[in-house]
């Protein structure tokens, strides 16, 4: 392994280095389960299940994730969806109007939105024809102000996972932060990169409960990184960014490993059925390999086919405006009945 000259202090914004995080009532006194009278946080004292502030460090939930992922709780940060986690990364490490990031279109659109919101230059390096990172061009695009490179793997909207070699080459030759967005990792044949965090101090992993865990409505994003990186993010995160109801529901779901795995297995089985059925659709010109819970296909006229499916009561995603994705449609894997209706509708067009 190549040793990179990585120093977290060279990446953190100067104002963040000196920042003293807000200390909330629930940071100053952490309950040990004893019966106590809480008169410290100016809360309504009448119990209704949510009258108290939530745990600002989500300790119970992190304890379960720590055990499942085999990583210290000091290396975990939870956010109000992955989008908040990503925004925290921008605000902690990127100086507005000075620094830049690198993204690899076609990819998740929020990276660009957050770059614009935080006034950070987004240097876009297109994936190659196989939807793999162009490592040489990425590294050639890096300069002294490049703070982060975003890799979405499995990638949205293409569905493929990036090769291990491509990711390692970037990790070992870039002195900034490499953020691997693993929103779809539970559907992938590849393993998560969480186990590599000790090996690569510049590695950050983001995950979510929105996909495999079926909890898009509660908005919970997960971040795994070195304790030094997580320590910086904890400085600037809002004290109660994950509410009580979200923490309870997430804990309940994360502990139910069997149900989650059963649903993932069903989705993977349905994905294979869809891939086979799509081969018979005459206007589909190409079916892309998927390592996620969706399938990207190239058709004769994406706009027309999208509108036809809307007319049949089926909403899909038209990705034709994305780089390298002209005339493509993205189908999320639904239930057995939903998938059957999709295929029937496609055959009838």
C-alpha cells in the first residue's frame, strides 16, 4: 500500500479548527438510567413520549451499528438523511470561493447542489464508457485546493459498482478526502469499504436507511470515518439533528436484521426477473448491469416511453438529460405485482 501524506488538520477550515461546539443540556448530563428529575433543559415536564430532547449523540443506535459494522462508535456520525451528512462535510472542509471538489457524472445530483449551496467549485470528470472512474483524469484534475472526491458506488443512476482497483488508486494517490456513497451497498455483490477505514485515514463512507431498510420517510443518514474526521463533524452538527421518533424507529428496524435481509433478498430476486423480462422488450436497446435496487436501460425514445408509462399509471425516472445517459430510463425494483405490471405495460407499448 502506498503511504499518502494525509493530515486532517491541513484540510479543516480555519474557523472550524477554533470552533467550540454548542454544549446542550443532554451533552452535559448523560443519564445512566437512574430516576432523576430533569429541570435542566427548559422542557415541558408533562410526559407524552416526546416532551424531552433526544439524545444528541444517538448512543443506543450507534451501539447497535458499532456491533453490526465492527467499528467504534467514535467513528460513526448520524444525520438527518445522508444529505445533511454530505452538507456537513462541505461546511467542515471546504472554504467557500477557494476550494473545489471532484464528482464523476452521471452521479447523484445532490453533490452538485451542495457544492453550489456552499459556493464550492465542482470539477466534473465524466465516467468512461463502462461507467468506471477515469482515474488518470481525476488525479490530473486535482490541485492544492481539491478537498474531496465523491464516488457513488453502486452508482446512481447507472447501477454499477466501481472496481476495487479504481477506488484504491484514488485513495492512495489523493491527499484529500475520498467520500464513498454506499446508499445501495446492501444490494451489491461487493463488500462495504467500512473495513478499510483504519487502512485509509482519508476514507469516508456514507450510507442510509432509506433504501434497503425501507425507511426513507424517517430521514436517517450514516457516516463512517476515522474518529478524527467524525470529531470535526461533531463540532458543527446541530445538537439535536436526529429527532426522538427517528431514533426509536431506526433502532427498532436496525435490530430486526432478519426482516431487512428477507426484503433485500426478495428485491434481488425480483431484479433478476426484471432483467430477464426486459430482454424481450423490442424498443429497449441496452440493459445495464445493476448492483443496486434499480435497473437502467437505453431505449429508442426515453421521453416518449416515459410519457406512455405515465399514461398507464406507472412512474419511472427519465435519466436522458444526464451525461452519458441519453435515452435512458431507470426502473426501481418494486413488489412482485408492481414489477409484473411494469413488464406488462412495457410489452403493450
